[in-house]
C-alpha cells in the first residue's frame, strides 16, 4: 500500500513539473569533459525525475533482496532453535547441541542467542563435554550480555552438579547484584547450594521465600524445609542451650509435627533432659497418636514415672487397641515394680500385635520374678520374630 502511494505521489509530481516546464524557457547544459550535452529545461526535468524513479526502484529491489535474506535467516534460526529444544527435551543431546549452535550462528536477536547458547551448553553438559559447554556460555555472554539470567542460572546449575557449591553461590550473587525480584529457579539453586554446604538455617529461610511464590512446587518446598529442620535439630543436639533456643523458636504448628517432635525428644533424651522430652511427647501424642513418640515415652525414666503411667492410661482410653501404647505401659509398670499390671499390659500388647519387643520385655519381667523358663521361652519367641523381620 505504501509503495502505491509513493508511485502516485511521484507521478503527480512529474505531471506538475512537466506542466510548469512547458511554460518555462531555458536550457540545461551538462558538461562531462570532453563531452557536453545541452537539453531543454523541460526535457532535463523529465529526465531527472525518470532517473530518480529508476534509482528508487533499484534501491527498493536491493533492500527487498536484503530483507528477504534477513527474513529467511530469522525463520531458519527459529526453526533450528525449536528443533533443538524438542531434541533436548527428548534427550537427543547431540542433535539439540547441533541445532542450537546453528540457531546461534544465524540469529541477530539477543534473546534467541541467549536461549540457543544455553540449550547448546546444557546439551554439551549432558554429553560431558565441559569445554564446549563453557565455550557456549562465553558466546552467550558476548552476544547477549543483557540476557544474563539464563546464562548464570545454567552456570550455577553446572557448578552444583559438580559439587562446587561455593562457586555456585558466587555465580548467583553476581546475578542478584542488579537487584529486583529474583527468579524462583535461581532461589531453588541457591537452596540446593546451601543444602550441599549443610547451612540448614539458610535452607529454611529460602524455603519460606519460595513458599510464597506461585511458580514453585509447594509440597516439595515444604519437604525441603522439613528436612532442614530435622537436620538442624540433629546438629543442635549436642548442646542443651542451643537445642532449647531452636525448639522454642519453632511455631506451635511445627512443634506438633510428629517427625520433628520425635527428633527433638530423641535429642533431649540423649542430653539426659527427660522432663522436656516427656513434655514434648505428652503435648503431641493426644493429637497425633504417633507410635514412635509413644515408644520413646518409656525410654527416659525419672522420678515422674507414676505420673507417666497415669498419662499413658488416659491415652489408652482413646486408643484401647494400640499395641505400642500397651507395650509402653508394660515397661513403665515394670520400672515401678507393678508386676501384675506390667504383665497384663505386655500380654495385651502381644494379643493385639505380636512383636519381638513385647516378648523381650516379658522375658525381662519374668527374669526379675525368677521365672527363668518362661523368660527363656519369650526370649526364643522374640528372637524368632526378629529373624523373620530380617528375612
């Protein structure tokens, strides 16, 4: 449409100039030694317009050819990039690297250059060609300096896969230097780096940030945070004050997590703090009914055992057929030398669910009562169940 308008304008100008020249007298002299050409003014103007029109057509033709070649290159680069992406996700890394490299060579777009170079670099990484991988990253830095997120995230990923978490953290810090909202993928890589570094506080902090992002897997982030909290409790279990500070820092909901409660109770038992361990168990069991916590209730015994029996018997009202709770009550009663109650609870536990621990507890009880044959029988049955579990 633009070309038609231009042509109409040129023809109109030519007509106007011709009409004007018709009433104008004069000559034009063109000198090109040793030649010279004399023309009437109207012929000169018409010739000049025709020459301009011819020049315009030639320029448009050349630009059209150039534009056609550019469009052809652009189309081919896009096709090769898409083909490379398809091959990459199909696991054909050789083809992915080859096609992405062609797209990188053809394109003039910084974004396509960044994507192509990163696909080629990731493909080379999968093929264990680290030299080619690093070369593609260098090309990305040169051809697309502003599109650094893709390149630096890929570089950090490569460093982490090689176990170089400190280098990965430095790479990510260079990405963060511009400020602004950081990509979730970068934060996930940073979290992974802190996992390798065993910096569990940083893992928890990053997990909390990622939990607010819509683009993240909430269940995975929750698990990563939970695992970090478990590791934190283990790491702080050598010092009572440090463990107290960390456990009190957790939210009430987190303290009701049975796995965290088990880890904390074990840590307190290992430090000889039975009172806190039992408090954690007593707060958690009525809500969760966790069997591990119930078992730990008989692991740390102090002068409050009689109160523990009362508490466990209250739980038994809501969990009457809980084999682990009956076993724990049997152990607590044995400790308090309540032989009859202990035997009843232990036998009730076996009737609900036969287990080697209940047999061994009954064996120890009968030894204390001087009933060695019965004790030996329970030892044998307990050993038999243990061997079955091993097989």
